[in-house]
C-alpha cells in the first residue's frame, strides 16, 4: 500500500464530523502506522458516533485481520460511550467473529481484551455469561433450585478477570424461600475456562447477610486466582487469603472452600449433556481459623463451626478461635 496522504490525516482531525467520516472511509485503504493511528482516533471519537461507524464499517469491508485487530484495540481503549457505540456497530458482524476468537485466545493484551468484549456483547458461547451449554445448564439449575427468588446476572468491570475467565459473571440471588434472610452469589464461567476431559469443573457460591458489590468482587478475585497456574486450582478443603477483611471491620481475611451445607447436594451438583458442574461454597474465615484448619484438618474446623453455631452469612461474626 502507498503511504497515507498527509491531507487525509488532516481531514481525520477536522472539527466537522462529515470530514472525519470521509477520512475514515478513505483511510481504510492504507495500513501504515500513520493510517492506523488516525483510524484509532476515529474509532474512539468521543464527540460524534458517525466517524466511529464509518471507520468500523470501512475496516470490516476491508476484511483482513489487521483491520479487525484495530477495532478490538479501539474497543479496549475507548471511553465507555465510544466503546459501547463501537460494540453496537460491530457486534452483529459475523465476519469479525473468527478474528475475535483468535485474538481472544492469543493472550493478555489490549486487542485480546477488546475481542473478548466483542464476543461477550455478541453472546458468543464460552465468552458471554450463560451462553455455553454449561452456562445454560447452570442458569436452569439455579432457576429451579431458587424458585421464588429474584435472580440477576452481575459482572465486575474492573481488573483482568475476563482475560482468564472470558465468560465470567455472578448470579445474585435475593432472599426467598430457600434462604429468607441472606443474599446468595454464584459464579458462572469458571467451568468454561477450566474443566477436565471428563467435563468436570467448578463454580463457587457465597452467601451474605446483605447485598453488595463487595461479594461480587470477592468471587471475581477467587475465580481469577482459580483460573491461574495449575498450583492455584481450588477444591474442597482449600484455603486462600483474601489479602484484606471481607468487609471493613471484619476479622475474616481468608476463604475456605467448603461444601454448600446450607443448600445440600441438590445445589452442589449440576449435570448436563457432556459434563457436570460442582458448586462449592466460599466460607470467609479468620486467620486463626485458617491456622487451625492447617494443623487439624478441614473437618475439625467444620466441627468447631457446628459446635459454635456460627452466623455463616455475617461478615462480622467473631472467630471461633
């Protein structure tokens, strides 16, 4: 390709949105660094949506991977308004999907981040929460188990969770017949990110006396840790430090991965064609309780909990040790 004409670059910076649209349509014919930077500015235009649409459609029409990667990069770099418009203009285009999957699987960079956002927006299985076979099975499982409860899907927009768990989300279950005085939070997407050849994978459940984003954040942190190196895989009886109290003023600074005793095996097991999900409970504990578990085992600690009758949904419960 020829070098990008300077007058075209200048047109891309015009105060008139009509000029910027014209520049976007013509810049797609060039693929040098000058053109890429000009197109990136147009794709993240914070003043008008028309240049975003013109640049996106021109790059999609070009049909190559380099153009797709520029769109993904812009999704990650743009402010919320620009990114939302870019997702709206490109989310339904099937020509971008193969490039997006390739970019999402490539690694932890801005293009991968933007590609994951595009795939989540488009409802792609394995990327959009609840869109895979496992995700749909989990949603049906929770809907049936928590009949009579209001359930909503939440996400955690901060941090790198989507790089490890692209289809991550958290179902927030309001109080109801199963648990009348507490909220329950259940992860989705962990199975999609990490399951064995037999189709076995985990999701996690946490209950708390009050609703709040902090509980979603804790599950996000745990899911990110779980989906890291193999040495970080969570399972029954494992403990992991939170690094800070469950809530300010709480003595609970660690998490024990336990069975969901409050709900029983009916919640714990979710089977579907091709696999099964085991839902394990996240029980915040104190450092002293963690040390006791390390010395005497998880069953000894759980006996102490049962003897003391702990308020297991209360972030401010006293330590039993």
